[in-house]
C-alpha cells in the first residue's frame, strides 16, 4: 500500500556534487578539516567552525541562537553543516550561492569568529605547516588566500554526508528498515503536502516561503532581495538528520520535533494535524538520521 | 657517551594508575568521553571540557589565559589533560588531589562552565540516554550523581596517555629514534639540573617551587596552604608534549619554547643558558611528543 508514496522520494547520494573549479583531493579535504577545527581563526582564538557546527552535536550547537565572539548571541539558529553540500543556497535567507561563498562570512561576522580576512590569512601564514599544506594543495606563488581558505573548507564540508539512513535503506529495497508507523508517516508526509516543499534527496526544494515561527521578527529572504513577497521568507530546511538538529526553526524557538511538525501543519498547510498524524510524521522523520561522517580530530600546528 | 644520562629517565607507561574505587570499564570511559564533550553541562550550553582542553590543540586551548562562560578570561593558562592521570596533584597550585576531585571544579567555576551541580545533574537526567548509561555503568537507585559524573570523566581522562614518543623509543633501545642534537639536549637537561624537578616518567616531581614568570602576580600554592614559603609557588609542569602546549607558564605569558627554557635556566638554576644549550634542550623537548590518543568524537543525545 506504500509503493506509490515511496516512489516520490529519492535516496541521499553518498557523494555531493563537486564544482568544476574546486575538485576534491584528499590533501584539500584534510586541510579543510584543519581549518574547520581551528579556533585561531577568530578574534580571541576560541571560535572555530566546529564551535557552532559541532560534530558531537549533529554539527550544530543545540542552542536556540548561536553564541560566538565575546559570548554575543546572534539572531539565528545554527543549521547543521551535514549535507549542506546538497543545498542550492546557503543560510536561512539563501544569501550565499555556494559553500565557497559562504565560508568567509562567519569568519568576518563580529558575532561569530570576529576576525578580518587579512588577520586570518596572517594567522595561517604564521604556521609553516599551513604554508606547506596550502602550497601542496593549491600551488602558485602565494597560495594562502581567502579564496583558497574558502575552497579547502568547502571541500571538507562536501565530505559531511550522511547516507544509509533507515529511510534510504527502505528506498533501496529493505522493507524492514523502517517500521509500519514510519511508513504511515511517509504516507502522511505526502498526503498532507509536506513533500510539496520538503522534496528531493535532501528534503528541500531550495525555495523560500513566508512563515512566522514562534517569536520571530526576522525578515528573512527580504533582507537579501528587498522584495515585499520575500518578507519573513526562509529557505525550506532540510529534514535529513532532523532528529539531531534541535532546537528548530530559524530562531531555534521550538525544542521538540512534534511541536515543530504541528506548527508546520498549521502555518504551511493550514491543517491541524491529529496526535496520531504528528506521531507518525515524527517517527518517519527519525528514520532520516543517516550514518555520521567518520574522521579523526585533526592535530593542529 | 649518553648511557649514564639515559639511565636517569623513565618511559611513560602506556596505562595510567587506576584508583581502586574507580576501576576502568569500556562503558565508563565512553560515558566519560561524552561528558567531556558535552557543552550542555554549562550555563549557556556552549562550554565543555573539550572547549579548553581541545583535542585539536594538544588538549589545551592555546591561548594565554582560559576564556570560559560569558567570554570571561580567567587568571591561568589551561594545562593539557594529556597525561594528567600521572600527576600527583591537579591544578597549577595542586589544590585537587585526584582527577575525580578536580572534575567538579571547572563545572561550577563561574568563569568556566558556570553551572551548579544541581543544574548539571538535572541536565543529564533530562536525557534518557544518559540515564541509561549512568545506570549501566554505576548501578544503584539514583546513579546520576556529581560523584559518578566526576568518576566517569576521570576514567576518560585516564585514557589520554601519549606513549611511544621518540624519546621513549630511544629509552626502549632504538638509538636512532632521536637525533644527536636531542641527545646533547638530554645531557644538558641532566647536567644543568632541569632533571632535579622535571623527573620521573611524566617529567615532574610533583613539588611546588616559587617562580615569577613574566607578568605573574599569582600567589600560586600559597592560596591553598597559606604558608609564606608557598608564595608564588607552582607545581613543576610536565614536559610531556610540551611542543604542543604553548603558550607556556601558569599565565601563558611566553609563546616560544626557547624563551621558556631560557627563563627556566635563569629563574630556577641561576644560569644563563647559551644559544646552543637552549637549542639542544628545545630539540630534546620536541622528542617528548608522544602518540595522541585515538577516539571518535561522541554523538551526544
Ligand atoms: C558563532 C556561531 C557560528 C560559527 C562560528 C560559524 N557558524 Fe556557520 N552558521 C551559524 C549560523 C547562526 C548560521 C545561519 C546564519 C543565517 O542564516 O543568517 C550558519 C550558517 C552556516 C551554513 C549554511 C547552512 C544552511 O543550512 O544554510 C554553513 C554551510 C555554515 N554555517 C558553515 C560554517 C563554516 C564553514 C564556519 C567557519 C568558517 C562557520 N559556519 C562558523 C553559526 C556559526
Ligand atoms: C510551503 C513550504 C513548506 C511546507 C508545505 C512544509 N514545510 Fe517544513 N519548512 C519549510 C520552511 C521554509 C522551513 C524553515 C522555517 C523557519 O525555520 O523559518 C521549514 C522547517 C521545517 C522543520 C524544522 C527544521 C529545522 O531544522 O529547523 C520541520 C521539522 C519541518 N519543516 C517539517 C515539515 C512537515 C512535517 C511538514 C508537513 C506537515 C512541512 N514541514 C511542510 C517549508 C515547508
Ligand atoms: C574555560 C576553560 C576551562 C574549562 C571549560 C575546563 N578547564 Fe580544566 N583547566 C583550565 C584551567 C585554566 C586550568 C588551570 C586552573 C588552575 O590551575 O587554577 C585547568 C586545569 C585542569 C586540570 C589540571 C591539570 C594540571 O596539569 O594540573 C584538569 C585535569 C582539567 N582542567 C580537566 C578539566 C575537565 C575534566 C573539565 C570539564 C569538566 C575542564 N577541565 C574544564 C581551563 C578549563
Ligand atoms: C626548581 C624546579 C625547576 C627546575 C630546576 C626547572 N624547572 Fe621547569 N618548571 C618548574 C615549574 C615549577 C614550572 C611551572 C612554572 C609556572 O608556570 O609557573 C616549570 C615550567 C617549565 C616549562 C613550561 C611548561 C609549560 O607547559 O608551561 C618548561 C618548558 C620548563 N619548565 C623547562 C625546564 C628546563 C629546560 C629546565 C632546565 C633548564 C627547567 N625547566 C628547570 C620547575 C623547575
Ligand atoms: Ca536547529
Ligand atoms: Ca600551556
Ligand atoms: Ca533524546
Ligand atoms: Mg566558546
């Protein structure tokens, strides 16, 4: 009875799309991993990408709104870097087109890393080991550049893929990989209309929709486009690993997945989901937790 | 010509001493690792043991004085947790006798984790997964206690041992494991008198010596004992992995190992070490970097 619903879904590929101008190499990924963990790339030497996108916490920070430099609290929730490589735009408002374009933002943001690019490059050049690795990876006369820094981090992020979730194994033919309740949840996910926005391998259509989640005053996509129709619009969030990425929504206002699902029904579909429907949907969403990327913590110079 | 110097040293054991009332088990170490990485054990959910004792940074933070809750900067440098299991007292001033006694200090310190023990226990009890693991490891009716929290973290710390450094391999008979310059450094380390304090497998005698490192006003051991003779006294620091644990001294005032060595000669031995002697000693100390503990980052609930 579930075959026709199942057909509407796609498994998460094990490999993310790689841009032509930033091919993956092992050495580049390793360098990117070092940079991702390196707190010296910050104003006071304590904030790394891994601070807010922490591998121990589903590559998020599990607090409502990010806390960065000087313990300042930003306006938005830290999304996971897991599978960000599949997104067609980065940030809740989609203001960066690629991971490469994204990476230099947080470094300079004064409530995040709070470091200028000049300073960041100077920090890296201070370590012979980084000089050597940038030269090996990128070649050229002066390889330690913001551009290459962004490329290396993006290359590492492209390895943060979580394939083989129970749902993916179900799609691949293992009928017992998910429970009957999860199959019912899948059915509701289609019939209620969630799949209209949360679709494709990464469970997001990449589009922006106006929504006011609890407590939000954020103008979202409007801050990027200045189009009235984009007021309070946010990119459809991936639902991959959503069991790990609490609290939910752009301002992290909701701690529980069942509550987030109820809000989605009400706000996006003008439906009051029943308790059973919510439970089934939550069970289904738990089946989207994949295998975590495996790597060792880098030993920084 | 180096045999008689070599005899004075001891290799780092691969296993730390285990107290009778806190035996190691695999499940306990795994739980301790989770707690070590868990930032929810803090006032604002962002500070874990791993924040300041960061595996990517030699289990330190590589800043002069620790930055904790609310971005407050404490008075002292974060020592490494590597091989802390071999120390006869914990903290620069030795105020905690064991790792178990140590662990609850930083949780409550308002410039570190800034959380009460009651709150920390409540946080842990909020996760069924922690409830389960504490029960499995410790048994009893109410196993999630500050005592057991400390025991689990201590058990994990007892795995943070770095055996098989080049110098240990040299001690074990591999003559070519260290260079001739490093052997000369070993000789100077004995002849100049460094070994008088930095001795035993962990290169510390566990005693306290008065020293005023640059910029220090810290009264050190005196704050614990109130004995005049302990004013400005600090526990002899381990030199294991000292190449990784910069900046140096109790206030992190010195970034370079050669400078730290020069200061030690002058302050502790009333000797102006020559440039060659310093270089040899630094080379020797670089030979004390061992194999880093291998573990995967825990996936926290
Ligand atoms: C202080 C916390 C903090 C730090 C440090 C930080 N981030 Fe973020 N990250 C965030 C927040 C908050 C957002 C969402 C911001 C927004 O949408 O305006 C975000 C968004 C992202 C996104 C977009 C994901 C998506 O779903 O749209 C990526 C990718 C990312 N960060 C990677 C990085 C990298 C790489 C670094 C280091 C160079 C980094 N972050 C440092 C908090 C942080
Ligand atoms: C019209 C588009 C649309 C529909 C329909 C829709 N969503 Fe969403 N969903 C979004 C957008 C946009 C966000 C991000 C909202 C925000 O945080 O501001 C989101 C966020 C979420 C989140 C929170 C994810 C996170 O990590 O913060 C969950 C869970 C979710 N949706 C589940 C569902 C479910 C279940 C349904 C169906 C009952 C559904 N959505 C229907 C667009 C939609
Ligand atoms: C905000 C930074 C910070 C945090 C968080 C932190 N520490 Fe520390 N740690 C320090 C500093 C600074 C010292 C030295 C303090 C002193 O001597 O007074 C220290 C000392 C220690 C020592 C003694 C080592 C030695 O050589 O004497 C151990 C062991 C230790 N910490 C373990 C932990 C554990 C376990 C946690 C978490 C429960 C933790 N630390 C959290 C900064 C931190
Ligand atoms: C009388 C005892 C004593 C002697 C002799 C001594 N040290 Fe030390 N050493 C200490 C103490 C105590 C500290 C911690 C000082 C502080 O930070 O306040 C220390 C710290 C150090 C440090 C910094 C470690 C760190 O991680 O911060 C180095 C390096 C060092 N000693 C090397 C040497 C060398 C090389 C010699 C001989 C030239 C030497 N020491 C002689 C007691 C001694
Ligand atoms: Ca979230
Ligand atoms: Ca240090
Ligand atoms: Ca849970
Ligand atoms: Mg921090």
